[in-house]
């Protein structure tokens, strides 16, 4: 008797070529997708520098580097020949299902159609085009829930437990953290992160100074973090402060930063990638949102995290009481 041929696994690809925080908010849906199709091969297509993040997740089988496309600001626009090569590569992959989780689809939907996946599902900007494969972009949902809603639109069942953001830490991350911990003599500390990729979304340093000095007087070491590109801004913050600080801007990779956040008493930051890392690792945080959408991007767990609309006038003295409550919880 001839053996039955092994079933060919579904090839599912997710397109989200965005930055750290954007990607973290979509990963709960990606993880749930893999749970629903455990035998599938799941591909993530994203920005080159997100490769180290995506490789942390065992539910993603392969990361595909996206070269960029006209109208998308995250990368310089490649020449037409490079775009054509990438499209041909995607066509050869012969995806069974391609999910557009990049945004409303104004720019990318027609581009993704060129990849010739057997089925393309995603968001669309015009309600008139909504159908079984296209969900009108829901503006009123949290960023995590938006992508879970797309899975529900596909007919998949979603539970409240599927909303959790994930950020796994590896043994090597902790090894690097413990080396750093000894080098700078970390003890009981709070993180102050003054940077944000968009300068318009950075809270004034004078406000961060007030909260940092209050945390210091509460007995915490103050650790300043930031990317290499933010080193000058963080140095400016250090000069402004009248207390000792530990300046780690540009000195941590993503994994060590995750460990640093996990062990912190609390985090004070703009609404940026590190705020979503803190949400994943359940570290108390005060998040200042200057994008005008605090309900979309702020951490979901309100008992651990407080998000302020930075476009409104904020009472820094009142924020001291929030800090006190959070430190009692921690």
C-alpha cells in the first residue's frame, strides 16, 4: 500500500514594515494566528532592523526583509529594479495567505496585490470596498485590538487573553544585563526615557527633570536610556538634572534593554517603543502621549500603567501621587 502524501503546510505571510512599538502591538494577533494554524509556515515581512526583534518569537518561522516602497517613510525608496526583484521573490514564495497589517492600506494594498498570494486579507481605507477579505480600517480601537479585529473578520475566535503584548527575554540577554548591572552598580532604580523617533512627540525635558528628581528623592537611582541617535538628547537631560544619574543611552541592545526594563521599579517615557516593552514585561510606567491618540497607543493594563495626553496641560504635582501609588504596588 502506498503511503499517503504528507499534507503541504499553509504558507502564511504578515506584512507590517513599521517600527518597534508598532510591531509589538501587532504581535498578539500574529501569535494568535499561529495558534489557529499551528502547522502553517508563518512569515513576517518587515523593516531590516526589526529582524532581531522578530527572531525572539518562536511562532514566526521566517523573517523577510522589506526593502521599502514609494510613499512609505520608514525606509528610503529603492529603485524600481530592486522593487521588481522583491515582488518577483514574493511571487515565487506562492503564499497561501497574505495579511496586510501595515495600516489602512491607502498605499500598500495595490502593491501587495502584485505579490499574487492565493488570498490577500487586510485593512482598507474606504468602507465601500469592505468585504470578506477587506475590513474597513477601525479608527476607534486600541492598536492591539485593531489587528485582533482583523482575525475576527477572518472568522477566527479571539479571547481577551489574546491581547497580551509579548517580549521574550533570552538567557544571553540576562547575561549581558548582569554584566552591565555590576559595571554601573544598579540597585533600586527607575528608568527615564526622554527620546521618541518623532521630535514632535517628545515631552519637554524640564518636565522629565521634575519627575526624575522626585523619583530620586523617593530613593531610586535614575537610569537614562535612549538609542544611539538619541545620545545627544539624553546627554542634555543629564546636564539638566541636579542629581546623579546612570546614562545608558546607546549602551544597550534590545535584549539587555528588555532586562533593564523588567527589573526597573518603574519607567517614565514618551509613548514610544520602550513603553510597549514595559507593557509586555509588566513594569509600572508613566507614559506621555503626544500623538493625540493615547487611547490607541497607551498600555492596556491601567493598574500598572498610566497614560497622559501630553497635548493637555498636566499637573506635575498630581503626577507625584501616581508615582507614589505605583511604587507601593511594585
